[in-house]
C-alpha cells in the first residue's frame, strides 16, 4: 500500500438460498433503552413510595407526577438541542469529505435499506439482502486498518461504531507518523483521518445524548402511569 488510504464503495448484496440464516433483529442499544426505562420506572416508584403517605389521595400522586414530568421534559429539551447540533455537524463533515477531501469518491447509504433483511418466496425459497457500507483502508505503517464509513443516522446503531472509534483513537499517532514520513502532500490524508474521526466522536456524543432523551422520556411515562395508577399497585 503506497498511499495513505484507499476508498471502497459500499454495496447491497441479494441472494437466494434454501438454508435459513440468522438475522439480527435486536441490537444492544435496544436492550440499553429497555433497561433504562425499567430503572427509571423503579426510581420513580421508590420516590412515590417515600413521598406519598396516602396513596389513595389522587392530588398528591398527580402533583408528584407533574414534578417528574417536568424533570423529564427538561432533560428531553436540553439533549434534543444537542442531538440536532451534533447531527448537523456530522452531515457537514460528510459533505466536506465527499465534496472537497475525496471528491472522486462518494457513497451514501439509502436509509430505507436495512442492514440485513430477508423474505420468503412462494416455493419456500429464502432471499437475503445484506448491506455493506463504504470503507476506507488506512495505512498505519506496520499494517492497514479498515474503517467503515457511516453516512446516515441509521448507521449510528447498526454499525460497530464504538470499535471503529477506539481503533482510530489508538492508531492516530501511527497513521500520522506514516503520512508525515512517507508522503510529500500529507495535508489531505491527515484531514481525511481527522474528518472521519470527528464524525465518530459525533456519533458517540449523539448516542449518549439519545440515551439521555430516552431517560427523560422514561421519567415522563413513569410519572403519567404512577400519577393515575399508583393507588392501584399492590404493595
């Protein structure tokens, strides 16, 4: 590999087979969101139990529920702004990458295409569709590393973004050393790396902000449920 990086376009592969293959339907982030809701509901219930002396007094449960709803709404409002700003930054970085840094190479995922999908035909034949994003192979000196390129919001959740982000962080010095010592025009190669690394950082912040929004929404839902049905819960 005599240059800093090579770009490989993404592709959609579709094939048919009679053998059933495993399709991933549940992702780790969905488990985290579900666990967050359960924890938030449990916290809300404990606070209701501590603060409400007479659980049959509806005005007390509604008053406490409104406090939780306000708290949850504040969390949602604050982190929604962060979410929008971060995604806007991600899109700007991607536009710079494809229009200025590597103008001869561009690839965007179509959001309606799932990472993996399948369907069953009339003759019991199964068809499978697999989406592979574009990737860049960076030369870090001793070996190349493959970094998948996320291009839309859907990629934030069905790609190994944390792994790629960690790889880029740990290999940043090796890549910079290789580029500076072996290439005469090093600016573009370094900026391509920095652009993609910044997008992975944006994805990390986006996912954390989204988790906070889920927590805020969980408190809102918990407050509504407990405000009106706390008296019906046997304990």
